[in-house]
C-alpha cells in the first residue's frame, strides 16, 4: 500500500496522522516529492519547503514507516542528483524514484529549455547509475522508464525490457500494469492510468465515467475494458513499424501512455524504447552494470 504526499511540502505528514495509521494497523510506504538539495524551494515556489519536506521524511522514518522520494529530473537539478541521493540514503529513505520532467506547457513556460531529450536523459542517468553503483549506497534507486538498481543484492532491471527472453506471449495485454489498477480523475472519468489523464482531457477522450456508469458495468463491458485488455498480437498487427521490428518481443511497443503522447496516435509506439534498443542502450547499460545481476537479460 502507498500513501502519496506529492505537492504539499510536508504539511500532510504529522505525528497525529502517523499515530492514526499505527492505531488501525496500517503501515504504508509513504511517497513524498523532493526535488533536490538546494532546488526544492525554487521548484515548489515556497521558502522553507525543502526543510519541511526533509523533516516530514525523517518523521516517517523515525516512526518506522518506509519512505519513497519522488524526484523530478531536468537540466536545472542534474548537478544536485548525486548529493541528493547521498542525503536521502543517509536519512534511511527506502527508495528514490527519479522521473524525467516532461514537456508540459506550464513547465516550458516557467523553465524553458530545461527538459532533457530522451537520449540525453539516458546518457545522464546511465552516468548517475554508474556512480551510484560505485558509491556503496544501499537505497533502492528507480530511474523512470530506464533502469532500477537494487544495491542490497547487487542486481538491476532495465525497464524497456518488458519481456526478457522466453517470456513473450502474444495474448498478454499491451500493458500488464494497467490490468491491476484503475485510474479515476477528479471528474470521475476512468482512464487506463493516471499518466494518461491530462492527454485524455486535452483531446476530449472519454472511455467511461463513474458518475454515469457503475464500476461493475465498466469492468464487465466498456470502451475502458477494451483498451486495457488490448493484447500484444492486435497491437503489433495494427502498427507496421512494430510488426517488422525484431525488438518487439522484448519491448512490446513500450509504454502505451508515452506511445500515445509521442505519436498522437491511439496505437502509436513509444519511440523512446525504439531509441533504447536501436541505438545500443541495452548493451551500454549491461557494460556499465558489469558485476551486477541483470534481472531482464536478453540476447541481442
């Protein structure tokens, strides 16, 4: 179970809240956004936000709760990432998740030219992963849509490899993650995952709405159900590039949300994964992580 405390700069986390969790026997992992040592106040537009956020993390850890830090990655905070990881590791944070900041209109207006290109992101994050591997830190590190590091047992997982060798099944849904969850927006619209909510709203796409249709009906027969159950065979036959690609059995067309965002098409491929495989990033990652066990091994 997760509790997300993303944008309130630590105000949500109080001793009273944690005591109430303990009282009814709930021990969730608590996700808290933290945008880097020396960068958090600027990112949040609030003086003292960094101090309050770190204090909230410490309060959770001192009370026996596992904490995940969620940290945006862009050109303005690249220099802070390793010191940030060191700080969080020393505090006892269990997991840090680094997320590439996307080209949202508001972000582009406030911080123009700050988003990292896909391969620039891969390059910077692989360099960071190498330094992290050599650092001796024990905190789990998740680098969004790229690599996960598990220092406790010396292993790693490459996110673009959705099916390691021998695991591909044409009947599997294109995205296994969305088969186990349901995204609901503040307007009660049901979406495959919350990463798609902004795109769907902007383009007037509505699959189902909990205010109009009972959940049981939505999960029995609906446009929403059709979308989340769309299998790999159907997707491959609907996408000429993927159908001819030798990497498809490993990447499965990538992330559906990113494929839709990048291509503007319902069944578009996630080109970030094309770049990963076609430009040798799999091999670069394996070489960089030499000595650690690859949980997503393939034979290219």
